[in-house]
């Protein structure tokens, strides 16, 4: 008998609370920022104060994700120098891992107490959404005032450009500025190539021949650890450029309308990936191998080639020394060197930042020529003047030169998962199934197309 | 209410009970002497019922508060405010009267206050805990239910879409795969550990081997290790060149060797087996605790009747630990349905969607796709599923006992 009233009490109070809440405002409507029509505004070049010393005593809040050795050292040194040059500005820096920052950014931007400088992932699911919600500052005015468009190559800046409604990615206003570069290329062991009597491949045909030669010699030609789903994207990206013109890849990867995953060229690229996997070129079970285990295996002598990102260089060099070399992939189907790559996360200014001018000055400072030298000194890969700043030897020399060649003369293809908010998962799963032989290349192309076309039709 | 009024108007019977049980004991020791002297016969309530009744009419008579006042405590206070009217009181020793005047509340506590007697009082005791529970469990739950009716990226404006998120889930392949996988995982997280745990517990109960405590600890150990460590360790065990495949190859089972977490058929059982390994120890410990309560003479009697170990197990051990089995099932089924860390750390839901689970879908939708509405819908469905299955398990358990 006592149970009923108690249940009634709990139930009714919960229900009353629930009703109250449901009647209350809809989620997010009280965020107090931005309009639903998207596109935060930014100052015109003439309104920008470019002398930080004239800004008075201020504290600049900076959120970044440069927690790793070289990058963290570089940022710390830059902040110290910045504060020394402009003693009126105190930089309050919060650094956390990429995942943590990514998850907090959405919440942070909708609050009222936003940082002044924030690293935002370029992808549509991140920067695109924030632009659409009007939560970032349009940097075009600052770019003009500081001359950023002369400083950076177009293909680099394009990765931080969105139209104000975020429908188009790669063109339109500028929303962020990167500091470091990344590029996917081919790592190889010099001695392994020598043993096989092969030269570094000058064309994709050479590369295919090298893979076959390695298999005949009982070597695993390519090393891939794809347990995490995304590593295959870094192999498929460069490979795709051999079959598909780079401008089409850019359209696909930026999620802009007008391209087709199911055309012959893309299916051929997927088929090549499937053939490699079926022939065992990636080893027994690339899908069961962890990314970090795979490159560690490579340093211990497994495999001839490893297609992957420039960030692996220093760690692998620590084990392999001079034996480790890096090269940009051979020229693609349209004759230019095109490979997946990009920049470190761009530094952006939230729309509600209290110190937008100082934030822009900070961003300008950490992407200046002297900053690039400092980044290179600390062992990171600067996004500008990369070839000039390359070390005199070692794998980083190869990597810097490759990045410079691709970012200035070639095409820096966007990461394929920029395309749509769900594309990382869709493409990761689809490529895993192509590699594992669970789905035909044409079927995988259909899957990718479905995600891409649904997104482009809806936006 | 009627009884309260009666009690208030006069000592009595019904009104006295709550005091006796709740506030009676402390009052009895500290305030007993005081009340005896001050209120004298009048407010002497429970203790001095017979004299009180005797003296009551004259006391209440002049003061027109008798029927109005419900409680002895309040009427006593009122009287203090008008001492002149109480002639009897005047004659009392001045000292005792002064004590009461200084500490009127002590007298007031004599009888249960309005607050104590109120039906709301038990809930007032619950309130602090309930507020915490509501703030950190009910409120998020209600908010999640609310979010599930919106299309919202987690910031900025939202659009009300009604039940559309739920309708979409019904035809969402990833979600259905996740639910299917979760049900398969119940076998690995709950059913297998229960069977293994029962056997282990029965063996441990009977066993007279040295170092039993050591073995027990070893089996329970996975529960103590951080899940991240467990996941990383198993990822290495399952690696294509890992210990499991090495062992298989060493005994000539090359055909079975594979990249366990990368093979679509093997990945889910591989993840599930980690769960079995994890939950086994917990289940065993629960059952062992239950079995230790079974009186030895039951077993002795069974043995005298000629029962072997197997018969003994089914006739005595198993029925005796039914309650523990239900608890173990509830705990492990919840663990199976809400598992996230293992999947996130070992396979990220892959290969393809082979190992995705509802919790992973919640995370993925909320933080990767920024579809908070859809994520909340998945979470609500998951909550209902966990609730329904566990109500089922508990009901079956109750009925059986």
C-alpha cells in the first residue's frame, strides 16, 4: 500500500519536471550567438588595428591542440616571443588533445565566454557547421590587412574557406589560418629497394611493378594497419589521383556538388585497392592490424613501402635512421603531383571573441616567416617556405621538399573525410570492406556516392 | 485528521504514538524532568496520562484554545504567552517555570510537530538525495528525451521534428546493426559468464585445494584492471602477428589464424569474448557469496541420500543462488547493452559496421556527426531496452522464487 503513493509521487514529480522542461525553450535557442542564416561577419581591412601594442592591457585566450613535442615547443616559444614583443598582451593558453578540443568546441562556441583564438578542424562537420551557425569571424578583412593571401598558397588557404552558408567548401571567405603542413606520401626503405634492384618509382606504373617485384621476392610490398578504419584513406587518396583528375577529387573531398564516386575512374581506383589487398600486398590482415603496430613493424623490417602521413617521419626515423626515405607519390593522371595532405588545424577567431584584433595579430605572428623558421627549428613542418627550411639531411628533408613541391606546384588533395559530416565513417567502413573483400569496388563506390550525393543534394 | 485533533485536544492515545517512536527516546532522557515540572500535569502528555487527564479540564477551560489547538506543544506555548490566565501554573515553583520560559522549544518538541506528523515528512527526508538524483539522472534523461525530438547540431538553433528521429532509426541500418550486435553481446557478457561463473563457483565452494584464494583473485582480476588497459592488451593479443595467432600456428591450426578484429565474422565474437573474460570474475564472486550461505547440512543430507556432485549442484546449489543469478544477470546485461569503451578502443565499430553498438552510435552521432537529436533518440531507445530486458529478468527471477 505504501508503494503506490511513493511511485505516484516520484512519477508525478518527474512528469511535472519533464513537462516544465519540454515547455521550456528548445535546445540551443538560448545560445545567444549567431543567426540561423549562417555566416559570421568580420571587420573590413580598413577597420583592423594591426598594431597589437596599441590595443592596451589585454588577456588573449587561446585554445589549441598542439600537445605533441615539436608542435608544443614551437607554440610555447612563439607565445613567449609574442608576449615579449607586446608586453601589453598576456596570452592565456589552454592546450588539449585533438579529440578533446573537437568535442568541446561546439559547446564552447555556443557559450558566452568564448576563447579569442581557437583551432578548428577544417572538416564540414566542424568548421562548416560553425560557419553555418555564424560562430566564427570572417577573416577576409584581416587577410587583406595582413597580406595573408600573398603569404599562403591558394590550395592551402582553400582548405579554410567556406561560403557564408557553408554550402561551398574551398571558396569564399576565409575562416582560419594554418601554421603547419601535412602530406601523405610514400615511405621506403633504401636498402630494401636496393636489394630488389629497384629505383624509387617515377610513375605509378613503376610503383605497380615494384609491388609485384617485391611480392615475387617474398617481401610484403605495402604496409597498412587499418584497424582504425581511417588509415586506408591515406593510401587510397594518393592512389585515387592516379586514376581520377585532381579537380574531381577536390570536388568530391570537399563535398561540393558536381562529381560522381561511381564513375569509371573512381571504380578503377577502388579496384586497384581491392586487387592489392586480394593479392596480399598489404599482408595477411590489414584490417586487423593497428595503425601504430603497422608502422612499428615497418621500422623493424616488415615491408618495402609504407604509404602514410608526414607525421610518421620523425618517429620512424628514430628507429631506421638514414635507411628511411620519403617521396611524394608519382604524378597523377592529369600530370601534376597530387596527394592527400593539408595543413595543421587552422587557427580561427570565434564570432564572439572579445579581443578579435589581438587574436588576428596573434595568428599573424605565429604564421610569420620567423615563426615558420622557429617551427622548423623545433622539428615541426611549417606550412610556408617549407623547402627552404628543410633540414640538410634525414627523412624530414625529403618530407619538407615533397610538401613544398605538392603545395606550390602540385595539388594538395583534401582529406576525403572532409566531404560530409558522416564521410569519415562511411569511407572508413567502405574501404575496410573493399580491402577485406566483403564488398565489390563498384558496390563500395555506390555507398560512397550515396553519402556524397545525399549531402550535396541536401545542402 | 480526526484522530490528530483528538490527540491534540488531549493526551491521548493516538497522538502519543508518533512521539513515542520518533522523538520519544531523546525527550525522555533530557526533557523528561522539565516537562514533568513545567507543563505539569497538563502537557505531561504520554508520560503522565492519568494525572494529565484529571487536571486537564480546568486548565484548558479558561483558555479558549482547547479545540483550536491541535498539538500539545503548541497549546503549551500559547499558555506561556498568557501565564496570567493559568492560575495553577502560578502556583508552581518559580524555578521550573523559568526553565520553560527560557527554553520553550524543548517543551514544544514534546509532541510531534506539524512537520513531523505530516504525510510529506518522509519525502522531506528523501528530498536531499532525490535532488541529487534528479539533477544528475532524471534531468539529463528528460533533457535527452527532449533533445530526441529536435534536429540540432549541439549548438546554434534547433528544429523541432517530433518523432522523426525515431522513425528514421527504424530504417537506419547502422542503428539496427548496433541493436543486433548488442543482443549478441548479451550472450558473451551475460550468458557465458553466468554458465562459467556457476561452474567455477561450484568448484571453488567444494574445492579443498591450496591457494584457492589466489585462483579466485586471478579470475576476479579483470574487473580490477582499467578497461583501457584491457582493451589495449586484447588488441595486441588479437593482432595478426599477436600471441593468439602465434599460438594457433604453433599447434598447426594455421587455417584459423586471422586478424581477429579485422575479420567481419570474427570481430564481434572476439570483442564479446573480452566481455566474457571480464564479467566471469564478477559473476563468480557474486555466486560464491550466495553459495557460502548455503548450510553445510543440506549438502550432507544430500550426500547421505546418495547424491553425487552434479546432482548436488542442481538440487541444492543452483536453487539456492537464484537471487544472486538474477543480480548477476542484471549487472552483466546492463554492461553488455551499454558497452562502449571496449568497442571504441578495439575496433571503432568496424570492420564495416560489424561491431558497432548502441552506445558507440550515441557517441558517434553526437560528437562526429553532430546529430544530437538522433544520438539522443538512440540513447532513449537504449535506455528503454535496458529497462525492459532487466524488468523481464527480474520478474522471471521473482516468479521463480
